[in-house]
C-alpha cells in the first residue's frame, strides 16, 4: 500500500497530521463530515511566495502595459518599479508593511484599484486565466502550476480522501485565485475566500464591474471573520505561514479537537522559496503558546516542488498540476 504523505519526512509534523486525521475520522468518536473543515492560506502555504507574490507579478505586467499607453505614469511608483523591473522596491514595500509602515503598500493598493476600476469581472477572469497559461515564475523559471508545494498538495488530497472540505483563505485577490483553485488545489471556486475589490451591477450593460474601493482585505483578524461569514463553522484544521495567518490559526485551534500548521521557510537549499522569517516572527514566537505544529520546510519535506523538465512540462491548456499521489497508509 502506498505511503501516506510521501513527500513528508517521518517526524513530529507528519505524525501529528496522521494522528489528528485518524482521530477525527475513524472510530466511534469520529466527527461527522460536515464538521471536517480545513482552511489554508495561499502564498507561502500552498505555493511559492518569493521573490514577490504571484498577484504582484500579475499586476506588474498590467502596469507595464499601462505605461506603454501613458508614459507619464512612469514618473511615480509603483509604475516606475514595474517598468524598471525593480523587484527590490516591491520586496521593501512588503517588508515595510509587515513592520507596520504602509506608505509604499498604499501606493501599490491605489494602483491596483486604478487598474481594475470599472472593468467587467469576466474580462479580469479571462486575463488572469491567460496569465497563468502564459507566464512562468520569475525566479524559478517554471510554469505556475509547477510551483505548488508537493507536500501540501498531498495533504489536501489526504484530507479530501477522509471527508474534509478544504477552503482557500488568503489575503490575496479572490478573483486571481479562482481561475486556478480547482485545477491547482482541487478547491472549487465557491470555497475561495480572499481580498476583493467591490463589485457593482451595471444595469445597462447587464454585467458586473469592479468599483473604486476594496470591499475587504482578508488578512489578520479579518480571516476568522470571513471564515465565519462564508463557512458558518469553526474549522478544525488550519495551515498558514505568516503573522497575518495567526488569528486564523488561533481561531481554529480553540476547537477541542483541532490542528494548526505553521509552515516555516527555513530551507536555503534552493528547493523553492528562499529561507525567511520576515513577516512570520510573531507566529513563530507564539507557536508553542497556541499549540501550533511548526512545519520545517528543511526538515519535514523531502521534496518541495513537483518534478519538472522538458518532458513533463506541457503546452498551455494541458497542465498536469502537481504529482498525483494516493493517500494510502502511514
């Protein structure tokens, strides 16, 4: 019988997952399937996050196109950084945001609003879908479907095989995740919870368009609120990788039978994201206090990304996704 979670090394993290799933799914004390709710952050939890999140890659490409149409935009950020391919500027903006300084991040958010405002939602969906078909990860030079963490893909399938319903709960753009959530993760679009620009109904055109403000930024304390609003139940398993995920992890682990996983990017071996703690300092510091299982990328994952080469990569529209692995036995 195939070993469960084959890309996970034997150790406390894998054992905690298998023990927990067995305890809530097997025997007379098994929880009913409707209570088996699991929630996952996206960037840095299910797929790569560095050097910049995928959402930034997507909007940077759009900003470059806007500068081609209006060169005056290059006189200000973040358009200047987009055209100059200054990833360091965006990285600093993210790190400053984690440190509580949102000056540059506010410029990014305003530019995102300017890009999407008054656009039909179907147009945005089509552009996002084409982006995933066309673009490759800028640092790893591989298609985005091959940047999903193989161990987390296996965990999603293992939970699915045991009657769990899995939700994507991210600070990223809901409508940028929806085009790939089912194909990459096996999570249907109606189980995607994320940040969102407000949507308005255009009665004359009979279509939905984006408005001029954010409806919700799904990060930090908003994550438990949005889970309740969209799911109506407290999850029993949660996985995240940053301080912004800590409220979701704490909300989940308050349940008497629960498991919280904190992905720690401590691997500097070039197998995926660079090693980093920035933006996760508090979560790592408080992990024991809140009963979280810290998953070491270096020590707990034998593989990080699915294999890829000229023979396994496919033409756009024929994406294989991460390697399919049956759950099997421990």
